[in-house]
């Protein structure tokens, strides 16, 4: 008999938390968006400018409490199962559920050693940084199993070329899903398109993550006090981006660039039965790389003088598809850009672009970009 079948008809946890027959929520649950930036799918609360951290968290409905509740399984009078003798009681399982207290939503399954970290801890991080950052967003994802804030670091906003601004951002995060940790990370964001540009590994402090184990709340206080806003590193990142903006993409290079980046996705395995040899499909036949070709020509920010035809445009064509929350306004895209495959793709795109750009000459005005 399955664990699901062994549960009582209510499908409940101990203390009434629902375990099954629940529908998966939309990725975005609630949030606050500052600077009059439109919210995803018309959801969330939008305000002009920024807000104090507590007010922003309150508007995002991000200060709910969570608790750890032990899972139970039904006890029966004999070995024949529930059907023959009914349920006589429930036994503790030794496994636990993380539950959102205000609505009894199940957020994740954990072990006894797991220590709950309340959302107030993430708020404390944001409040600690109030002299150093301007808060941009606070988001709650998947009913509260994950939440994060983003903030722009004061004094870390520069133009790569005139009219094309990049800012340094800190992302504070906390998970109640039993998988996502708690901590902070730094990224660069191109303002015109909200592309996430992964940082070079100049410092081991690009990401600081802890796990939910005994003592994590004490370490969280140490984490807050140890965050380095890395303004000096940001200056170096801007230099690298300006280098890309000063290098042209030679004929055929963007195609080769995409073929290397997405070799695994473009790969066609050998099929002897149909006489197909192993190789790569054309970049125009794969939806993601096809979108990147179009984004390189007509994407957000391409019309800024000095962008088109450069390796800076090439990098942003990739990161626009992989990470932009302006082109794809979803909670899933936000998570992908900051913690998932989008961040990985962005880092690879930057690194490979430097390899190509190092063999390219300085930028020259080109009436149209080159793509063979």
C-alpha cells in the first residue's frame, strides 16, 4: 500500500496541513516592485521609487511565519492493512513538513535536524544594508517555499557606453522547501533589458549560502555582518563589458558562438536505421538560438548607438533570452535568472564572448550587423 493510500481521507498532516490533492500554485505568489516597474502578469504591488525594507516586505506579504510539523502514518490493528481493520491511530514518521502558518500550505519536507529560519531574518538582512542599497523588489514564490529581495548597491551603477547602464545588485534569498538555502549573492543587471550578467569569479564572496541546520540563525547574523558590497570588483566588471562593446563580431562568429554555447541542445545523434549521421542542427532550427539571432538584431537596447554589431550585443542577445524579466515577466524567469540555468548560461556566455572578442579588432561603425 502506498503512503498516499495509507493517509486518512483528509489527506492531512499532523495538525491538519494538507499533503496531497493540492494543485501546484503559479510560480509567482505575491510581491512588491519599486521604481514603478510593472509587476509580472499584472500581479503584485507596484510603487514609485523605493521603500523601507519592512514596508516593502509587508506589501509583498512576505512576513508570514512557518513551522516544522512532524509527519505521521496510520496505525492498523493487523498486518492486512487499513481496509481490513480500520485505523486505530497514527504513528510519528520521524520526517517533518515545513508549513506556512497563515494558510497551512505545505512548503517542503525536511529532517529533524532542520532548523526553521523565519522570514524576519531575511528582512533583517535588508534592513542591515539600508545605508548601502536601494531596495528594488521583494517576491514570494511557490506559495512561500522561496522568497527573495533584490536591491541596487549605491555607487555601483555605471554606463558601459553612453545610454547603456549596468548596476550591481544584491539578491537576498531564503527557502522553506527543504532544498533552497539561505544567504545572499551579487549579480550585475543591464537596466534597459533586465538581463542578468553573471560575475566573473574574482572573489569567493559572489555567493554566500548556508543550509538549514542547527545554529543557522546565529550564523545568519554573522552572514549579514560579513556581506561585502564589492564596489571595487564592479569597476573591473564594467571595464570588461566596455571591452566587449569595443569589439566587433566578425562574419560567422555569432553562429559559431551559439554552436559552442548550445552544442548539447543542437546535437543530432547518429541514426543508422535512417541513415542520419551525428552532427549539429542549424542554429535557426532550435527555438532558443533562433530567438537569440533575432534579439541580436532587434532586442532590447540594440538601438543604443554603439551596441549593434559588437560582442556586447552578442552577450545580451543570449542573456535576454535566458534571463530577462522584461521580456518574460514570470516568477520562474526570476528564479532561473538568479539561481537556476539562466545564471549558468549567462556566465558561460560572458566567458566565451571574451574568448571570441580577444581575437576581434576594435569597434567600427557598421551599417548592418554580420550574420552568416
